[in-house]
C-alpha cells in the first residue's frame, strides 16, 4: 500500500510518489513521467492512452480519440454518454478508464498498490459557480474512489506547486505561484521558507487563491479560429447578402472537448445544404471533408503545434496537405498575440485579485514561480510579470511541479513526514 499525488491535467497528467525517501514522479509512458490526457478507443472498444493514443489516431486507425478530458468536469457532459463503436459510454467512465490506466502504470513502476491519493484541482473548475465547482470535485473524488483509492482528498494545484518550490528556497519569502495549464490558470500567494516545510498545518501560510477557466486549449481555439478556420469557411459569406456561413460548426471544431459532436451524418447533411448557399462553396467543401474523415482533432493538433512552435521560432508553417494538396498557412508570433491578447490580459488580471485578497502590494511579492505549459507563451508570461514587476522570476518544472508538490502533500497527510538535514523533507 502506498500514497500518491495525482495531477490529472487538461493536456498532460503526472503522478507524484515517494522514491528513496524523496518526492518523485512515476514513469507513466515509455519511461516518461508525463502522459498526455488523451484516450483512443478502437472499434472494438480497446483503450489506448497518451502519446500512443494520439499516434493511433494520426496513423488513420479507425476509432475514437478524446482529449481535454478534464474540461468535462464541471460541464453538463459529465452526466452524458458518448458513442464508442456500437456502445454508449459515459464521460465519467471515460475519465475513469484514463485515470485507472495511469494508476496501473504507476503501480507497476513502484511495485506497490496505490490506495491513498491527493488529487490536484484548479481553484475554480467553473468560473463564478460554487455549485458547479462542488459537483466537479465530487465527480473527480467519486471516480478516484471507484478505482480503488480508499482515502481521497484534494489540494489546489498552485499550492502543490508552492510545496515543490519550497524545497529549494533558502530563506523566508512571499511567493506568487502561477500555474498556467491547458484548461485553467491558477494563482496562489504563499509564505514559504525552510522552517515552514514540515509544518503540519500550512493554512496560515496561504494568503490568497484565485483562478480563471482559461488555459492553453483556449489559446489553441482562438488561434485556430483566427488562422485555420477561415481556410475551411469560417466567416466566409453566403450568397444571400449580410450572412456568413454559420459559425457554430467552427467553434465546436476548435474546441477539443466538442469536436466529436460534429462527427454525425446530421452535421454532414446540414453542411451540404450550407455549401449550396455559400458564396465560396469550395471552402465549405473542405469543412465537409474534415467532418466526413473525422480529422477535426488533426486540425486542432495543427493549431496546438503552431502555438508551441511560436515559442521558439519567428514563423510556424502549418501544412494542411492532408486536407487538400498544396494547402498551407504561415503563422507569426504577432498573429498569435493578436488573436489571444485578450486571454493573456484576463489571466493576468487574477494577480490583482490575489493581491487584494492577501492585503498586499505588488512589490511585496519576492518571487514569481511559473509552472504549467502555457507559461511558455511569451505574451502570457509578460502579462503576469507586469503585474508584479519587482518579483524575482523562478522557473518551475513546466509539467512536473504540481505532481511533485502533490506527492509532498500526500506525505504530509498520509505518511510520516519529517525534516531531514538541510531542511528538506522526507517521508517514511
């Protein structure tokens, strides 16, 4: 029997454990300690997760790919079912299949059964809806319990990241933790220090928590709508003056958790009618091809890939030859910023709310600790940095800080936590 911390993320998942007396991340896929939050069911219903799931889809295998599973929590979809081959399966069961596979892989890595878990959770699953937030956490807890965890608790993801960061601090400091992930952006202001690491109760050190349901998948969506969707008919005119091709198809196609809804004969029939009335029917024909061939996830991956590339290059070339020979588009960092600036501003605005909660000024923050894949976006980083310009910027493990911190929290709750030489913590 063993305890762990599970960071079930919108884009990637990690699982924190204790190995040789210290927090670590379990190997979850081909020796890697991160696994994409993706599932693929083939026509027989056989499950594959992670990178292998996406590879089977990209390779053209017949089946169903689903990503951004965490986004289902807090939405109406959590109580709905989806068609997998000839059977309908509940979204709760899809999430359970994924987390169950992650649990089994971690258990194989450590050679022990995991029966106690601290689940990471965003500050808000849903913005401005306490009931929906409670329902989302309850659903996640229930799924974990159904998988054999006998003790299930939760911790805010930015607090977990703070615990990871605290292992390296050498003196007292006030830290703003920014966890900008795939589905949410979460912030905490925490007092950290070597003398505080082994405290049983850290409530007095946590001065503020806030967040917003905006993350990397929203950046993908806005970038796709601004650069890729116009190539398949978005905002193109109908023959009738003053009307455009209906936009709902494109918004669903640009949203990871909604793409599969479009893969129906009804959608194709509707789009064939739209094509007949479109001023540029060749664009709608491309859209129909995407739906008929179930390549919506491929299009979403192209947007995500361009976003990632633009963190390191001056131009991302998106080859859409799989849709139409010779079709491609180049995207620049300036275009990325133009299409997603408002998202960055909304994310950074939560810093001010945290400061108000804590009763602090911007220059009271000693360190800005960054974690989560979306902190790689230059304009997002800049917007957050501008809110606390005097703070020292500390780079966390982009995908691993939360999982590691959850392992520390699990040791605090379920293990024998002690302070080792040098102030670091260890657990029996």
